[in-house]
C-alpha cells in the first residue's frame, strides 16, 4: 500500500511541483481505492456465502436455520472482508500521511463494532422468530425481553463506539455513567416500567396477543395485536388502533375476556319489566288456555294437581284465593321461560341457568334472564338475544301480562280522544 501511495504521489509531482497537493491527491486516491476494494470484496463474499448457506439450509430439516437465513444473519459475515482490508491498509500508510493510518485503524474498529451490533441484533430477531414457532409462545410472549436486550445491546455498543471515537477506555465511560444514574432512570423510565410489567404479564398469564381486553381509561376494547417493551397495541372493534403503555395493564383496571372465550359460553344477562297491575291468579279459563302450549302443558297440569291436593288437605274452598294456594300468571310465565330456554339449541344447559324476579320498582317488576349462549361470536350472540326477547314480547299477552312502558304521546292522544267521545 505504501508503494502504491508513493507511486501516485510521484505521478502527481510529475505534473505539479506542489508536494502538499501531491500528498493530498495521493491520500484521496488511496482512500477511494481502499473503499472500492472493500466494496468489491464485500459483494463477492456476500454472494458466495449466500449461495453456500442457501444450499445448506435447503438440505436440512430444521426450521431455525431457515429463520437465520431469512433474517440475513449469515450475510453479516461478508463485512469481515472490508474490515480486514481496512485494518491491513492502515499498516502500510506512508510516513507523511501517518494520520491516515490512525484514521483507518479507528474506522476498522468502528466498523467491527457496528458489525457485532448487527450480528447480535439479527440473532435476537431470529431467537424471537424461533420462539414464536412453539405453541407455548402465545401464552408467554417474550418480545418485551428481546427489546430490552436490544436496548442494552445498543447502549453498550454506543459506549464502545464513543470510546473509540474519543480514544478513551470504555471502562472509564461505564464508571462515569454511575453518576448519571438518576438521569438515566428518568430517560429510560418507560422501558424500565415496561420491562417490569412484561415480567408480571408473562408470569401471571394476564394477557397475550389475541386476547380480547377492555381498558375504559384508554378507550380500548378489542383484540391485543402486539405486546412490546413499552406499549401494547389493541385493535378495537371499530378497527381503530389504540396504543397503551405496557405498565398500564398492571397498574390500572383491565378486563380480559379470555375466560369467557375459553369457557365455551357467553353470558346473556338482560331483564324485561312487567306491569305489576297485570299480575293475577290464574283462573280456570287461563289455565285451559295455557294447556294448549306443549312447553308448559305438563307443568301447568302437575302444578294444578299439587295445588288441588294441598287445598283439599287443608279443607279450603276453591274460591278462597287468599287462604289457599293458587298459580299466578307471572309464576307460570317464569316457568315457561325456563322451558323455552332449555329447549333452545343455542342456550347452554351446563352453565349458570337462571330466570328470576328482581326488586320491584316504580317501573314494574323486572324478570331477568341469566343464561349463557353457546355461540360466542358477537353478531350471532346479539342475534340470539334479540330472538329471545322478540319471542318474550310477543308471547306475554298469552299469559295475561303486559310490559311496563312509560306513557308516550300516543297514549295521551288516545286518552284525550276517549274523553272527547264520552263528552
């Protein structure tokens, strides 16, 4: 290299007697030559390595080497040739360009550090991809840990780069950072909190990608798309994306619906208000009318026989509705709902099943249905609820019952029309 430099310098001196310009011109030519040789060697070695490793990967049955090849881990090895060439060229610089030897030596060190950072970064990416090929990765995501390791990698690599550029011992730089601990904690507050939260989320199996979560404080209600070191990406049901700090899942209130999804059922909890003025004892006419319905016929007949036997044992007159036992239209209606829901193919019989009365209010007596749907899909679940309550509203008059509803404008118009007719 020194001979090449001398030849270039002498060639320039033949056209110009300015030695300083000849040294500068020769130095530039040498640097361009080193860059050209380094670039060509890199391209040749990269092409050769790609061909060799592609053949090896195709012949193996393991999946991890395919992932390493996809993430171009082996391609980084092609940068070794330029590093060696630059480092070799530094030893042959002329005496009048000693600064070039120092610059090339520093450049080779910087280049090598960048190569090592790139290698470890791609290995970490490959490790994450390999881990995600296993089924248990869905329950225990490690993306946050990988990102933390990358952060440490960049931090340590940056320290070594700075030490090379300013020609200082990296150990002294690390020691000096101890005095900046408070500043570093403030700067890296979110990554530190995110890392701790990631450990808690993974260890306690609180949430994972694919879970449906609700976080009202962040207006998030949808599926977890990604969990990283500092943020969690949630795709809401309206297809918008909400980004939440990872530590918010631990520090705040969050609802994870995975338990519902894994249970095989989705809860239906809805009530309908009955006008209390329509609740009455079931007379013979109503009982005969209800016997026509197959779902309730057996219950009506069995219950009526039970009531008759009880009243007979107590020697009570059948017209004594107060002292004896009597069926009510609301009680029969409740049993009808139980029979109807048990008979419904989409209502879960093996989970909590309840039809009950709630506390009467000024808006009537609520009859609540508390059952579980077999179909958890949102649209089908809502359609099932609508079908059930459509049926309830339509069948209520058969029991002599009426839904409570606040008076509307139509009610007042009808009342006015009746008063006018009477007048």
